[in-house]
C-alpha cells in the first residue's frame, strides 16, 4: 500500500492503459487464431471424403515469418488490396479455399489480414530429409513458432488440426464442425 501512495496517479493510469492495450492485443490475436482454426476446419469439411490435403496457416508476427520464408511461386494474392484480405471475410475465405490447393503456407498478420500465400517456411539450421508432407508441415510449424511470436494452425492429411506456439504443439483438435 505504501508503494501506491508514493506513485503518482498518472503513472498508475498509464500502467493500466498499457495493461489494457496488451489485453486488447491478446484478445484480438486470439480472435485471429480462432478465425484461422475455423478456416482450416472449413477446408477440412469441404475436402472430407475426397482428396487428402494439408494446410499450414501462420498467425501473427508476419514480418518475421516473411523473413524466414520464401515464395514457392508468384503469390496470387499480390494484386488484392491488403484491406480486403481479411481472414474473417467470408467472400475472401472462399478465394483462399481455392488457393490452399497450391503448396505453401498462408501468412496472416496480427489483424487477420492474409499478407502472403504459397510460402515455403524453412527451419533455421535444420537439415532434415522428410518424406511425408505432414512431417514437413509439423516441422515447419514447430520451427517458425520457435523463432517468431506467431501461432501456426496445421491441417494434417488425416484430418487432425494442430495449433503450435513457441515451438510446441499446444492443441490438437479433432473437430466435427458443421459449417
């Protein structure tokens, strides 16, 4: 209590504003991660029973992810205005669902905008000979989340959805989603 008495009120208010802003940012990022999970679940629903396909979506710390990746081929989203590339927009998600048939990851920023597609995420200083696409996606998700502050949402070919953070699997979702 003595500490509060000696700290001027404006300092306390500024600290509270910083805490509020950090909480708001975490809530916003959580919403974007949820949007990514729902997008991946929609992709899973649409391909259920037909072709098997994996998907990797990174969420957050997009600049660092872009620094640690390169385009596999020309990005089909490059001509779309960034403001229209929101993962939460249903119309745009339909476009994205067609793009996930290409190889490579989708990179989503903290605000839910898809900043790049068809990205190859390469793990730093890791020389692995992986023969399974799922194993490559899992290693890429672990690696990119270890060296950045992003989350990675992965749809495996068997239909499992995994979420990675800080180089670790934090959630494995066996979703039965009606979209």
